[in-house]
């Protein structure tokens, strides 16, 4: 039998969407540390490339043998910026780095765009609620009953045969990408009745200035009407941080099992602000469900920062969900032209926008030469070209037992729902669940175990094909 090299095995597993785990071999670990210290700034996290070529693929411009790699490390490459490291390391250090480059790297996969298998034949698609106008968020409150937001500013209680508007919700501004956005219910909704909304809010004095705002309230039936009552503001930016653009408002609401609420605000089209902790945009925020600030939020001791910030450098998060089994905060965010990201959001971490990105400016010009830099997290996976990710959930139902625990990610431009297989923080692969039914704004598991998808004018229900 022909011998297969370790590198080609790694490449093979990457093609299959399998993430190679980092070897626990001590030489490789030492090599990884040296790599992180001396090489990552150019060659990128996990050897993925950046200013300098990827060393996770199987393309070796200067030769692929250990001796070839050693020669490059020793002598550098004149004129292109690869430094000579002959005197910087011991021979053992160099061998350890080669061991890391050879096999120890955690290969990051790039999520496939078109060349991805489809499981569409396993589902049947039926209209569940029609004649809706740009439904943005769906949240089930019963077996056949959901709260549904329309971007234009209406909140509905919807079932397959009836629809009631909830009267008295706060005014939102339906401008470009803004409007009434997400709706979510409290993890203890059955007991406390709290309903959460995110929306585009206009500054009271300068109404052209907008920002994402988060409130909660309760829905009360009076006579035959459903009224929004007991409203509380949970997050509102400082008036001087409202902006008059119509871009990138975020925003999904999700909860972990420790009483926290997470929501995202996009960069509002002001990309540099995503790196500025004194600004609320370009961030994932974490608050308690009553709007108070968790004492262990990462920037509570920084008097310039918004104390609600949990992570930063996030371009436009329109999918956020806490995985019920792992409690990982999964997030999908829009890249520019390319570089849509799937991230595992962690406290205090910089996700790099706009300093690093796999995308380009919409004009096609280079936005940043970096896909990786020290101190900035890599996405778990990324889609280039962009699919325009929007809406994210974890499948938790019983109708499709083999899909339990997988992520459901919607996409606007690509008009797909993707079923993403993850293992803890690793991306394993994905399949297309539905395609070409229209731009997907939200996707969720119903109480009946079916999957519900918000399309431009309706919500469809996916159940097992007969
Ligand atoms: C200042 C930026 C920079 C740093 C730091 C750097 N490299 Fe490079 N490296 C480059 C560039 C640029 C090239 C590609 C030259 C080309 O494409 O012609 C390169 C090429 C290489 C290659 C050849 C790849 C091939 O395709 O054959 C190897 C191997 C390599 N570098 C290893 C390392 C190691 C190991 C370190 C850390 C000890 C390191 N580099 C640090 C910029 C850098």
C-alpha cells in the first residue's frame, strides 16, 4: 500500500471538513509556542496565512521537505520580507517549529459556499404563516404559536390560523438595515412572562441619529386586544454615540444558563469604532436579564469603556445563540465582500474587525492585508464569498434526531439555511438544508421539533419528508 504523508492526511481531513486536533506531542507544542512568538504576525494563526503564505495548505513555493523548510528559516527569502532566523534559534527549536508546521497545526476550515452537500430531500417545506412583511425575528411561545417581528415595526402573535398584533410596543425606525429586529422570551417565561425586543431607536433630540436599543415588557390580554406593558429599558447607548447611518444594527438576543443576556450591535458602517471600547457599536454585549451589569464583564474596570461590552471587533452580528449543551456563545457576522464569520464568542476577546478580515472592500480593493494578527481571534470558520449570514439557532427538536445540537444558520444573499456540525468549539462541516426559497432572515426550532424559517413574506415549516 502506498504511504500517505501526514500533510496529505491533514489536507484530506480539511477537505472533508474535519478539524485536525493539535497533537499533544511536546516538541510540537514547543514549536507552536515559538511559532506564535516569531511567525504568527505574518503567517497567521494556525498557519492560515496572512501577509505571508499559508503553511496549512500543501503549496510549498520553496520546497516541501524538512530540509527545504529549514533552509528558508535559516536564510530567509530576500526581497519579500521573510526574515533569516539562522541565529535566532537553536537547532532543536528549529526542528520543533518544523514539527509544528508539519503536523501540529489546527487546521481551520473554510466553509464551502457552493460545493456543499444538500439534505433538502430529507425535509418537506410547507407555508406556516403567509402575508407577512419582512419578518425579522421568530420566537415560539407555544406548540403552534410564535411571536414574530416585522422590520417595519410590528410585533405579532402568530399561529397557523390566526394573527394578533401586540399594541403599544416602542417606536422603531425602519431605515435601510434598521427597524424592529429581534424578539426573545425569558428562559423563565412561563413563570415571569418577560419578552425582549431589539430595535433601531432614534435619539429623542436628534431624530436622524440612530442606535440599537434593548427593552423588555410583558404581553397582557385585555378584552380581545394584546397589550405591551411594564416596559423596561435594558440597554440604551449614550446619545452622543447614536449615528445617522442606516447600516449594521446587529442584533439577536440570546441567554445562557447563568442569568446573562447577550446581544450584538454592528459597527454601524463606522468600522474603526469596532476597535474602540468607548463606543457601543461593533460589539457583543452582555447584561443581566434586568439590564444590570455582570460584575465579571471584561471591561467593568475600564472607566472609558461601555461596561456591557463582552467582545469587540465584530462587524455586524446578525446571529447569536448560546448552545444549550456547551454554553458556547455562537455568533455569525457579515463580512464585507467575503469573510462572513462563524465565531465562538468569549469574554474580552477582540475578533479583529477591521484590522483583520478574510473579506475585501465591496469595490474589490484590499481592505486590510491581514487575515490574522496577534491578539485577535480567528473565526471558527468563514465563508468567502459571503453568503450574508442572518439568523442562528441550535436544533433542539426530536423530529430530526440526528441533527440535534447542530447549528442552523440562515443566509440572505445565498438564500440558504445551513446545518452546521460543531464539536465544542470546532467546526466539523455543513450541509445545505434549504436553498433558493428566498432571502432567509431567521431560523428557529419550534416546540413541535419542526424548523421554522423566516423568508421575505412568510414563515415556512420544515418537517421530515414523507
Ligand atoms: C515579517 C514577516 C514574516 C515573518 C515574521 C516570518 N515569515 Fe516566513 N515568509 C514570509 C513571506 C513574505 C514569505 C513568502 C515569500 C514568497 O512568497 O515568496 C515567507 C515564506 C516562508 C516559508 C516558505 C513557504 C513556502 O511556500 O515554501 C516558510 C517555510 C516560512 N516562511 C517559515 C517561517 C517561520 C517558521 C517563521 C517564524 C520563525 C516565519 N516564516 C516568519 C514572511 C515572514
